[in-house]
C-alpha cells in the first residue's frame, strides 16, 4: 500500500506487531479523507455566512437606492449623492463577497472531486493559494471568515 493510500485511509497494516501495538497508545493521526470531510463541512458553514452577508448587503442596497431616488425626486441633491455613494460602496463589497463565495464553491467542488477520486497530491496544491488570497480579500470586510479561512488553510497544509 502506498504512503498516500495509507494516509488517505488512515490504515497501517504493514507495520510490525509491536509498532501497531504502540500506535494504540499514542493519539491517532486522522486520515486525509477525514480531514477533507471536515474542511468541506467548514467551507459549507463559511459559504452560508457569506450568503447571509450578501443578502444583508443587497437588502441595504435596495433601501439606500430607494432613498436615493426619493431624494432626487425632492431635489435634495446633496442627500441623494450621499446615498448614491453609499450604494456604490455596498455594491463593491457585495461584488467581493460574491466572488469569494464562488471561489469557495470552486474549492469545495475540487475537494469533493478529490474525495471521490482519491487523487490528492497533484490536485490539492493549487487550492491553498486560492484560500490565502480569499483570506486577504475578506480580512477587511468580514474578519471572522478570514480567520476561519486561515484555519482551513492551515489544516490543509
């Protein structure tokens, strides 16, 4: 059984009896498949949080857009400009959140493919830079998700 296959399944039947007996007394290494399953669960949680954030941003966007229109109708240009600028900022944040959500979904699909195929080493390497870049993008907007992505990245290394 190859080293990757042993790490994947968490089994080590080829070792001598004494080493297997000693391994019972020390903490077990979790299998790679189990680690990926845990990462998938955590990614789902973060994607749900991004969805909630996106919903709140869109709701606030529509409220402010309505206020902008009302201000323009009443010829209150200064107030309309303030609202319009805020709408623009909200849309920028929503765009970043949506792009991050889609990137997390791409990572999730890749990890699900890894679980199905079991081919790990060549497929998992490109995911870490994606998660790191998402972490830096989200650090200013939603720090909690950024921290969680840092932990996910660390668990994948």
